[in-house]
């Protein structure tokens, strides 16, 4: 294969360097002992400080595979939405807002891990108490990153609008998480498809909506454009959550977790043990409840339930695609005015 045929190098390198620089300045004032734990959380896979974010998965591999998402996807999404709307936006201003998103998402991830009793590397290394303290610190850093914009002459009205968006998202996301926790105490037959989607919207949907919305807000987008990007984020967040739920259950049913990390595999099993009512599980329970009206042997009942789980996975993937199509419709509305750059399209996951 010639060099011309190779995929491009990391298209996010410049933005990643800018975000890392802003993040390091933000956490420099944190007490050294606490800072070490905060850095530990922000260096996990997928986070902006993950040390391998320039590896082959970003485009140096000779294998013709789709490029993987880069480290720091959340702040990159916010930054690149802002740059799409206002190409000449102050990079320090936009990256400060983007870093607030990174701190915010990492904080909620840590809370979710402790609440769900997931033994992630960070929780295992720090323990639940220190993990919760790091989460609190990251939430405060989220606010500090936005409040620091006053030093760059950003109007107080804009700063308040950014903080208000964060507060609104927090209330929606925590309500979604609370509904998810309460659903563990209910039978799968008692839950509806609509409730499962509402929970996904309250969690992943609210977070991705915020990442897109803050980018549009800091770029001073019109109300229409701001709502378009916000809706794209929410639709794609729901789609990603449903896809993950179906993906995780599929690998467990196949008894093949070779395509996921040991941490992800452990998290999948924890979800099942805790009685997580994801959409494919709820859909399967509805079908199994119908089948119970017909007398079956124990082996037949097990086979039918496994078949119901597979059908639940397929149906969930179908619903996932519907939400992705709706997001693509919103994207086409935006592109009617200006094409979306390939890098931003990759982050959104819409081709």
C-alpha cells in the first residue's frame, strides 16, 4: 500500500494539545495529594489525559478500518461544535468551556461507577470514598473553568447562560440516574419501552446534549442552531446508550467478551447481577411473560427466554437506528448552511 493510500494522521492532535494545556492550568491549583487522584481519573482510557491518544488507533494503522474515537471525545465535541459555528472563535475561550465538559462528564462517570458498584480501575485504585471526593472536585472544577472566562472579558450574561446549561443538565442526568436505580427494584415486566428510553435520554442523552449545547452557546449561535445541535446531541446520546446496552448483552449471551476489555466485561456482569433493566432485557421480559402462558419444560423455557433476549437485542438496535436517523436529519438541516467537517462528523458518529 502506498503512503497516499494510508489513512490520515491524528486529525485531533492540535485540539488535544490545546485541551491538555487548559486542563493542566485548571488543576494546577488543586492540592498535590488530591491532584494526583484527579489526574488518575482523567488519565483513564477515553479521557483527554489518556497517554496513548496518539497511537495507531487514530489513523496510523495500515489496516483499512474505520478510525476510532480519540481520547477526550467529550471536550473535543464541544470545542469543534464551537469552531464549526464560529471558525475564528478565541481558542482559549472555547477550550476552557470544553474542559469544563471533560471535568463534568468524568465526575458523573465516577458517581455512576460508585452508585452501580462497578469495580473500575479508578474505584479499585482509590476506593469509593476517594473516588467520590474526586468526583466532587471535578464538579467544582467544571464551575471554575466556566467562571474563569470573566478573566478573558466574556460577558457575565454568557457565563451565566453556560452555568445554567450545566445546572439544567445535572438535574436531568441525576433524575435519569435515580430512575435507573429505582428500576432495579422493579420487575422487568413492570417497565415499559418508553420508560427505558426516557432513562437513556435522562442519562446519556442529557450529557451529549450538554456537550453540543455548550459548544453552540459559547460560539453565540442563533437559537435555531443552538437547538439543532442540542437535539443532535440528545438523539445521539440515546442512540449510543441503547447500542451499548444491546452490545453488552449480546457479548454476554455469546460468552465472548474478547472484543471488550476485562473492565467492561466485569461491568456488564455487574449490571445483570444488580438487575439493570436495560431496553433489551425489558423487551425480552415482555415476550417471556407471554410465553409463560404456555406450559413448557425447564429446557424449553430457557431456550425461549434466550430467544427472547436475542429478539430484544435486535429490536433495540432497530430503535437505536431510528434515533440515529433522526439525528442525521437534524445534521442535514445544519449542513444546508455549512458543511460539517469530517473530524466533527467522526465525533458525532453520523456518516
